[in-house]
C-alpha cells in the first residue's frame, strides 16, 4: 500500500516550497492537485484496503472536493503549476490538516505550558 | 509565578523582570514579572508579549501584548487576524471562567494560547505540537517553558513552610525578605480552606493556591490557580486529533512534596 506517496505528492504539489506563489489560491489549480490525489488513491484501492490512513485520505478527499467545489472530471496533470497562478491552499495554513495528509497524525502530540500566580 | 513546563515539570520561580518563556522559529513569548510583596521574591506577571513570526502563505509577523492594565482583543497593529487564510486569530474567550480571557489561535502551527487577567496580574497558557519544540537541552537557549527556571531563580518552598506555621506576621523577615503588610493574614488552615472552595483536588494547583495566599494574603490569587487549571483542561497535552483524555490531576512527586510542605 503506497498511500503515503499519494499524501506526500499532494502536500508537495500544494505547498509553497513547490515554487508556487504564496498568496491567492486559484481553485482551478488546486482542483488539479486534488484530482491527481484522488486518482492516486484510487490506484491504491486494492492494495490499501483496510488501511486507516488510506480510508481517512479518501474521506478527506471527498470533503475537499465539496469544500473547494472541484469537479471530479478534468485534468489531473500533476505537472508543476505555471508560476503565473498562485494556488496556495488554506490546507497549508492548517497544521492538523497538513499532519493528517502526511499520514503521521498518530505520532503527533501536543504539549502544554502554563504560567500563573506568584 | 508558578510554571508548568512543556515537560510537565512544576516550579515556583522568582524570575523578576523580563524573561523568555518560548523562543523558536515560529513564535517568541516574553513575560515581565514584578514583586507582589515589596522586597519579596514572590513575583507575578504584569506583561506578556507574543511575537508570531511570519509564515509564508499564512501570516505575516504579528505582535500581541497584554499588561495588567490592558488585555487587548487585537494585535498591536490593530488587526484581529493574520493573513488571508484567517489561520491566526485573536478572540475574547467567554464562559464563566475566571477573569477576562483572550484566546489566540494559530492554526497554521497547531498552537493555542489563553491569556487571562486575574485580579492585578496575568496568567498564560499555551498548547503547541511537540514537533515544533526542540527539547534538546543545548538548543533553544533560555526558554522557561522548555527548560524551566534557572536554578538560582527557583523559590525554595520548603524553607517557606517553616514560616507558614504561624499567621503571616507583618514585616517579618523570612526567606523572602521583609514583607509589605499583605492584604490579609492567612494561616495555613485559612488558606487551605479558601483554596478548597475552588480547587477540590489537592494537587499542585491547589498547593500553588495555598502558597500564593500565604505569601501575598491576596485572595485573588486563589483564582489564578483555578484559572490555570481551567486552561489546562481547555488546552490539554494530548495526541493530535484525539479526544483529549480526561486530564489526570497533576501530581508531580517532587513538587507536591515541597508544595505540601508549604501548604502545611
């Protein structure tokens, strides 16, 4: 099962380090990345059956399709998006989503610090 | 003030003046502590400054500053959020909680902060993903939240407990130096009873409450410990995306021993 690869490709194609501009998100480009991601997960369906990371990715993709109003038909070219467009996805600005997408949520923990009184 | 570090250590420190709580690539937090009782080592927080460093695609740099006179609902530049994605926001926290509260949510780094004004002082709580912290000792320099207080800044509560056998006498010389007449005179029994009104479980928060009443005679301080416990429940150390486990009331063995001595 190579769902992690799909997750990593998706995160890589939608984060600023991929040379994408860093402010306005053009949905059309984001939808390309999302369709590529959906295609990649479909290809893993058989070998990833029962894998929690795979099923959570499929669930999340469904949510993202409706959230960003992307059509499931259309180009899935994972070619680097031309620099003129600047699709930074809100997902980049959500730590939990980034972690979930990378499939490493299970190991992630939060720490608490507090200062009070005298 | 009392400090609970990211490693779940509990300390009571002097740290008078400006000290860094956190200083990493995502944010810096600095607090300024002032003596609560003239000439005493007991200090409390009068100013908190949080600097959110710019994060490409999510926010530019934002500074939040609270003082005992002003707990703003906005960053210093007047805005209440950073960047288009709204992944950095300042909101007023409602609820029956103690004192006025401000919550700062930095979604892009999975971080939440609560600043309260309780009586004349401030309290601070933060929850951050562990992988944004660098726990290695040699790294990160002086960060009280990460490495605790320098040894010479720790207040040795057990030496105080001998003093707290009798009511707080005015102007007595103690480990903490001459004390200005406190608001009230608290015996250990009265301080314990007062703290039990808000903190049923006798854990380190309870002991901090007793310690504060004994050192300051200021009943507002019993609410500081209560507020800090509420903040722990609101921002619990937990696994990502799990339902935060019931926060086990904290018994830090070493601290509870010395704080129990203070409470006694």
